[in-house]
């Protein structure tokens, strides 16, 4: 695993979305894209390219703070974890996708073993089974 310098956190998630070819998974309980047009555009562009984008937020959040984002949105009860993943890269983090002054860490998982473990033991067992598609 590799610690990402704080000033590179947002750039890492934008790059993840820009480089995704098959899928993009975003797990961020709370979101605020105000002033983050480059990130919003990167995610929307991934959708336009045919990338399967699944976005998970905390139950009750819906599209709160995500105006103009076009994704498959799911709500998860009690969600607090943050995960950002494509078929090429995986990041775990303390940071929601909110444009604020909080100090957060982002870690890029490097090995297939790490990625497999977070996918199988966390995403597939803890998130997917309780996620509910959001309906406006």
C-alpha cells in the first residue's frame, strides 16, 4: 500500500474516474461537489464512456450535494467507510467527497492480494448486500 500526499487526494480520485474503462465504484457516505466541477465531470464522462459507475452514500443522503452527477446511486444504512475503486486502482480513505478543509488520508492499495481482500471482505460482503438503489 502507498500513502497518498494530502495535496494529491482529489487528483487521485479524478484520475481514477478518468482512467476507468470497465467499472468505477465510489463509496462516500457524504458528498458536496460544490466547486469540484473537474471531479463531477470526470465521473459523468466515465458514465458517458460506458463505464459502469456505482456510487454508494449513507441511507437518507440521496443526491444531497451531488447536483448534476449522473450515476447509479445506492444508499447504505450506517455507511461510514470510504472506498474508491476501478479495475485499475483502489483507494481507501478517511475522506468523504466533500469540498471542505478536513484533513484526510488516502491510501492506494498496490497488491492483488490487498485489492482482492478489500473487495471480497468489505465491498461484496458489507456494502453490496445491504445497498438499496436510490429512487427519487
